[in-house]
């Protein structure tokens, strides 16, 4: 009988020692960081916690399989998994990692639409993004406009130049929809705040003007002044005579040097041969260009030419403008 008691006592002690050892190992597991370096984890839709553990162990995660299983059972973290990419910093413990995943702190990427780029340039850039899922190349511009719920005839100018955040799994069209919504909000805002008696029938014409202003100057302080020149010309039924519209009308035929024949060759965008605004924007207009076109600067100037100092020289009369052009061609600073 004593022998049996000793065996039971010995077994109990051994089991107790083993339990203490496992407890200490588990507590150490909880206190040590999961990874030795910052690591990107991708959690797939429908992934189980077992599959998640397999993936993180494949990425050299700390801990044994039994520790992760015990952790999941005790803390019920198996239900915390979210779909997406997560950057796990090297100092995060298992609980901190799971809390970050539970709070859906996914990795964000950025895509920037640059002021003044046209639709052809934007489409090429977004299709080259290595993270976005691409579906844009499989649809026509008209199908894109339907996806945007737009009644316009061209995507040109319909996206606000900004930097947009997105996550892995988003599509190029997802980003464009957000950029289009942002544009509509800002155009509508400035349409409501526009000056009186502007020669625009609707907010789309305001956007067309803004795109021209965007392409005419890189100087923020000139935008309102250039918008004022174009508004006065429209009110006087003068042709806008702006080179960026001509260049846009040439499309891929433009070789980087605008020629005299280009100014006389008629296209829907040639504002030397046609009065009024072109049929669509010619570029993506910034908020600043939209604001300037809605609230152009008052004045008398009807002409402007590059001043050889990075900006423009403004003239009230054609005679003044002719002199300014001569000085510009001579390389004089105006």
C-alpha cells in the first residue's frame, strides 16, 4: 500500500514540476516578441487560426504550436482575425499583435494623382501600380464612366489631384471612384461660392476652365489672375487662344514643340480657331485652380506671355502684348 502511495506522490510531483515548466514556458511565450524584425502578414479571407499560425511560423515566429493553440483557447483570439495586410513591429508580443489585427490596423498604401496630368497619363500611372488590383485595362472609358455614375463623355479631368490611401485588395477603379467623389464635392463647393456673372453655364464648364488654368501656370499666385484674363475674354466673345488646349487636341501627335500650323489646324480643342471653352477639361485640376476659376481676379488685362522668370507678364491691350512678346522672344526678363 505504501508503495502505491509513493508512486502516486511521485507522479503528482513530476506532473506538478512539468506543469510548472510548461506554465513558465507559456508565460515566457506571452512576454517575448513574436518576430525578430518587422514583418508583413497577409490574412486571407476565411483563414482559420490554425492556418494563421502555420503562416506566422513560416515567417519564423516565436513560440511553439502548442503555445499558440493554448493562447487561442485561453484568450479566444481565434475570432480576432481580420482580412488584410498587417505590419507587425519587432517588439510586439502575441497579445499586442492580435490586438493590432483585431483593431484592423491594416497596411496602407498611397496613390497620388498629380496636378495637371491628363487622363492618358493617369491611366498609365495607375495601371503600373504594383499593389492595386487592375481591372481598368479590361473596360472602355464609357464603361468607367458608368462605374463612376457620370453622365460626362470623357473621364478627362474627373479626378481630383490628391494622395489617396488604399489597402491591398483594392482595385484601380476603387481609387478612381474616391478621386471622382472628391472632385465632385470640391467643384460643387466652389460652384456655390463662385463670383457673380461668370460665363459658365454649369459647374462642368467651371471645371474645364480650371483645367486650363492648371496647365497655364505653375505659379500658385497667378491662378486667379490668369482665370480673370480668360473670363474677360469669354465675356467679350474673344477666343481664348491658349496653347495647352491646342496641345491637348494634338494628342499623341504633339512632339513637344508647338508649331504655327498647329495653331491653325482646327480641332475641337483649338481655342485659336474656335470660340468658347473646349468640350471637356484638358487635365486634372487642383482645388486651387478650381477655386481660382470660381473667383477670378478683377482687372483689365486680356493677354499674358511668359516673362522669362518662371511666371507671366500681363497686358491690357494688344499693342502692349505685342511688345511683351517681342521682349520675351529676345530673352528679356519682363
